[in-house]
């Protein structure tokens, strides 16, 4: 017997709310497609089988944001939203631990309210700059997830190496762990802007391919070494706190 989930929390006082008939209609479309007499393909899907589509739709949204029109962004946001609804409908049919799109929304609302006490609190927390908000955000995340013992915990393992490298670099900087020194000095012109950076990254990837190297694997390998340094620094810091 599945334990009942907690009642959905109410929105904080003063939070604007309004009906969303188109969203409700889209949820109804999903229910029709997945219900009796609906679409055979939709009925057969699982979280695992849909994962490639979620990744693909997310990349298409990024592409629309960076290169498309406003209409392209509108369409791709709808495709990503549909993936969220699809996974939520699958979850609602789970035989022992179901949850619905309402549960998903309630969990997200509770998280966002909890991480913005400077907005939803009673004035006991002040964060009037983006930097202060970011610093508080990391502290609140740590309080919410006490089982995490490293700043690296929570970085998705499936991220492409370059995206993961940026995440790791940010966490390392917060911890005071320096990045490895490159064998060749980086000329400031290489980092004049994102276009110049892109040219350098493309040149590196091209040269790596010409030599038979896998650039993605090479970066993953370097990342593992850097992550070991970060975890060692964390262990030393914990040891010094005990001493």
C-alpha cells in the first residue's frame, strides 16, 4: 500500500495566480493519447524509452534560443513542456509509487519558495544582488540535501565533457582549488570574446582528430583528475575542522 503524499502546499500569500485553460487542455490531450482507445505508441512508452526525446527536445530548444525566431522558441518550449507532461503521466500510472503533474508542480513550487526566502520570507533574509542570491542558493541547496558530501555531488554524470568542465570549474573556484596549468600559455587574444574562444576550441578539436585523439574522452580524463583534487581538498578541509 502506497503511503499518501502530503497535501499540496498553498502558494504564499500575495503570489499571483490565474487559470491556465490551454495547459489543462494539453494535459487532457496527453490523457487521451495514453488512455484506452488512444495512441498505441504513446501507451507503450517508458521513462527510459523517452529519455532520448527529452535530450533531443532540450537541445532543439537551446538551438532555437541561440539561433531561431521567437516562434521557434515558442514551439520548442512546448515540446519540452510536453515531455514533462508525458513523464508525469507515466509516473501517475506507476503501480506502487505514483505521482502526478500536480505533485511535480507542488514539489517545484516548494523548492523555489524555500530557496527564495529573501522574496517569500518575512524580511529575515536579505539578498539584493545576483551574487548574494547565488551564494545563498548554494547554502540552501546544501541544507536541503545533507547527504551530499562534495561540491561535485549533483552535477549530472551524463553531461557532455565541456558542459561538465564548466560546472566543475565553478565548484572548484568556490572551494579555492586552482585549475591545472596548461602546457602552453594562453594568449589573451584567444579569450577576447566567445567567438575567439569558439575558434580555439574548434581548432583544438580539429587538431585532436587529426592525431587520432578523442577530444571528449581526453577532457573527461582530465576532469576525473581535477575532481580527485577537489575531493582531496574537501577531505583535508573536513580533517582540519575536526582537529
